[in-house]
C-alpha cells in the first residue's frame, strides 16, 4: 500500500515537473516570438509559436494573428485574432489599433480600397467598435479623387453605423452623388428626393435636379421621349436652379421637335434664349440653330 502511494506521488511529481517545464518552455517561446516581431522577422516569430496554434492561450493566438496580418495573410490573421478574442478581450484594443494603423498607411499611399477592406475586417472582429469616423474620412477621400464606387462602399458602411451625426449629414449628399456617378440612379434619385423633402434647401434641390436631369437625358438618348419629358418638366416646374432650367427647356424643345410639334418646340427654345440674355455658350448656339430650322419650315 505504501509502495502504491509512493508510486502515485512519484507520478504526480513527474507530471508537475513536466507541466512546469512545458509552461516555462511556452513562456520562453512567447518571449522569443515577441523579440522576433520587434525586428520584423515574422517568419521566425511564427516558428517559435506555431506548434501552439491549437492552444487557447489568448496571447499566443494574438501573436499568431499579428504575424499573419503583417505577412498580408488576412484570412489566417482574422482566424487567430478571433480565437484570441473568444478567450479574452485583453488584446481587443491592440487588434483595433493594428488594423487602424494599417488602414491609415493605406490611405497615405493612396490605396483606399485596401483601407476599406481593413476597416471591414475590424467590423467583423469587433462589431461593437464605432469606426464611422474612419469610414467617413475614407469616403471623402475617395469622393474627392473621383473613386465613386469606393466612396459608395465607405459611405454606405459609415451611414449604417452612424446616420444622425453632423458628419453623417454632411456625407449623405456626397454618398448620393457617388451613387449617381456609379449609375445607381434609381437609388440616388430616391435618396435625393427624401433629402429635399426633409430639408428643402437650395443645395438639396440642386442635387435632386442634377440627378433628375441625368435620368431625363438618359431616357432622351435612349429614344424614350415620354419618360424624358416627365423629368425635364419636373425641373422646369420649380423654375430653379437656373443652371439646369435652360438645358431642361432645350431638351423639351428637342422632344417636341422630334414629334414635329413645331410651335411647342419653338416656345421652349425661346425660353432658353430668355434665360440667357447674353446669348453665350453652346446651348445658345444649338438653340438658335433649331429656331432657324423651325422658321425655315414654317
């Protein structure tokens, strides 16, 4: 019996020593990995800790994710970061900071698509993190550079998070304009109409009119004159903004000219001239040509 107890104690002692040794080795590997990370040697850092990839230690999972992220292996990085966060939120701020830093670097070197991807990765890993500000900045950058599709993606994600702040209100017209520029005219028109009905500002009316004119012009170019007429007439009903009135009257003249309704066409062409007393610009030149054509036919 005593011999049996001694055997059990010996086994327990050996197991404890092995466990302590294993823990010490693990801590040493983590320390080594951090040392290699500081010198940007991510492959060597991975060599130190990759054998612990199934370990639930949040620090190991975080370091694995960090190395893969720095190697641009985003899927692996996200997987290990997710493992770390599932065990503990201790490294949450560090994970957010890493992705934000990489996104800011991408913006500095004019890679907005990469920045957007990185912000989206943060959103997947830490859904509660409020990063609308970053996305609005990214949307503005793309908008100013004419990267409208990327602007739409950034604004859309930002407005999903924040739709009521001053920043959101300032971004919404640019989001709508970006939608129009990418050909999403139906959605842009709907949103622009909502904005105008809600605020009734000159800026909102200008944006709404611009989109209506584009839609009308597209119908006109496609030979769908009835549909085009609807949008051009909506513009002329407001009698403003004046920057689109003369163009709308001109195309209404064109529509009625194609229908051979010369008197009505002439009436619209003359409205174009009345809006432009100085009679300068291409639209005036075309209008005068049309008036001359009609007068010669009559």
